C-alpha cells in the first residue's frame, strides 16, 4: 500500500516539468519530460512484450488485470490525494475518491465483460465465426479533467484484448496517470504498458507513428482532427471522444424541487469540467421560474475550495487558461444582457483558479455561452414554449455527445430523447455512465465506442473464419 508521499516520490522528479496545484497556482512537484527518443524506446519495449501477452489466454490476462485492480484499490487514498492536488477536484462527493473508485470499477468491469466468438452463419451448409484478435500496439492520449479514470477507459480494454499500450497524459495532470500505471505495472510484463509525460509534440508523434495500429484520444475537436490527418497515411484505427455541448430539456410536467439536485450535478460535477456535462438547459415557460429558483438554491449551498479540504464538493478550474475561457464567456453573456442568477463574480486576484457556480438566464441561442462548450461552472438557462422548438434548438451546433430529458412521464421523455442528435441521452439524470453501456459521440463529438462489449471490440481486429 502506497502513501501519498511514497506515490508522489515514485512518479515525480527533482527537475522536470512543473505540476501546478490549481488551488494555489503554484508548483507542488515536477513531472518527467519524455522525449521522442523515449517514445521510440517505449515502442520497442511494447513490441517485445506484446506477443507473449497476446499468447496468454483471456483468463490469464484477466487475472493479471484483476490483481492490478486490487493494487490500485489498496492505494486508493494515496492516489485520490494526488488527483485532488494535481487536478483540483475535491476528495469528497463525486470527486477524487470517486475517480479512483471508477479506476478500480472500470478495471473490474473490463475483466468481467464476456467476449465470446460469435457464430454468425450456421445453416448446415456453411459456418462463419467472428473472432477478435489483438491489434498489436495501441497509442492513447488523455485529457486533464478525469485523468486517471479516462486513462483506465483507454488502457484497460486495450490490455484485456492482448495489446501493448503507450500512453501520453495531459501535460497538466501527468502524475496521477503515471501513478496509476506505476501500480498497474506491478502485475504486467515489463514494457507492455508505458506512460510518457510530455508536451504536445509527443502527442503528435503518437498520432502519426506507424507502430500504432490503433490510437484512442479524448480531448478537443481541433486536436482530434489533427490526429485524423496525421494518422491517415497509416490507416490507423481511431476512437475519438471530442467533447460536447450537451443540452438538457425540461418538460412542463416536472416537479422542480425533485429534479434540482440532479440538474446541478449534471452541470457542475467536477466544477463543470466534464465532456458529457449538462452545458445548456432549456426549460418550459410553465415551470421556468421554479426550476431556476430551486437550482439556484442547490448551487448556492455547495461549498467550493481546495480539493484537499474534506468539506468542499466543488474545486478550482484545473488551468488558468480554462479560468480565462469561463470568465470570457460569462462576461460576454453579461454584455449581451444576460441576467446573473447566481455567481459570475470571481475573485481574479485570489490564489488559485476558483470560479463560482454561475447561473445565467435571459440569453439568446447565439450567445457565446450557449454556442460554445464552456467546460466550467457556468450554466445558461433558456426558456421555451414549444417542445418542437426546444428540440430544434438543442440539435443546433456541431456537438453530439450527450443530452438529457427531464419529465415525470418516462414514455413522453423517451419520445423526445429519440429526436435528439446525441450519442447518449439520459432521462431525469445527466452523464451517469455505466461500464456496460456503450459511450461515444456523433457529429463533431467524434466517433467510436467505449465501454462494455463494444469497447472491447474496438480494441481488437475482427477476423471471420469460415468453416
């Protein structure tokens, strides 16, 4: 079992890239700075280790990953402390301890997911069976908002399917991913799974390197498009999760008080820094005032502060740049005549990048806060009178990751959900993912599926044997 101090010592260096505590704006450690030569060495090591790993039975690979899950669970508190310090999310609530629990949970769900050969033809004259073989090497590039959890979404199914993995975490949150790999690698062949902390150049090299038969990426649409272009000559398989601008539609039959907390967490989990968070809320005019009032009451009571303080459930924004994005969007909303219901008044001179939970109404759909993904704790609330109009407005834009419908009539909610252009639509909740339910976007939110059987298939190469 690792302590926070021992885990930090295992993954940090004396001189390297400063890692900033977003609650203070000051460096608390230094991460290794991998080079392109380090990438080549990691590829050589993974190539050497992968054939033996692929030759193991599925049961043997699952046993190794099960031991790795136990290893992470034994050091869960140390890893949670590191996430809270590095990324900023609080230990409590759906925060850093929740994220470590998801690392363990997704490892175990990946282990437990069955993937048997599928007989697709057997008519007495012909037989055809689909198998999924290892790809070889998988390159993975991760984000800074849920660094350890999303890294697990990438490496766990890749390893289960018999691949080697080389991963680059965000330069803002490298230590928690290095620490996760440090624990997991105690139960894997040497060189099979390597995490390299580095800058954008390193990520670009992974995206274009011919050694990788698959690249999986979570991040911005612009970077995803760059990976597509860079990988085109290699015909690399891709899974791209490129964020969203998720709408929620509140129907007139709701109980505003009953849905308020669900709306809050849908929008403000991880201080709004979640790809599939609720980012624009359309509320029917009959219940509009009551929904705004109840949501403001919940949001206003949530304590915000450093993630290492047990009482907080909202933390700082992870980067100064993201603070600037949210601040710009809110100030633009004010200039357009938006009414600040709550928040909107950050202390720009304070240590750390804290932006208060903010609700704004009175905006048109062409406001930047509505059109752009804010990726922070500022939610625009928009009134509608006709549900067809709300659906049309919800479907505007290039994003299509998630959406939600809120209603006391599940059948009516499902009818509305079916008309929304999004990879996932939730009813009376938002963003509550499950390891067995496929997850992925449409339109500008990318393509490819993660989780469950489909996620395993995405990390393999299908082979059909006839006979």
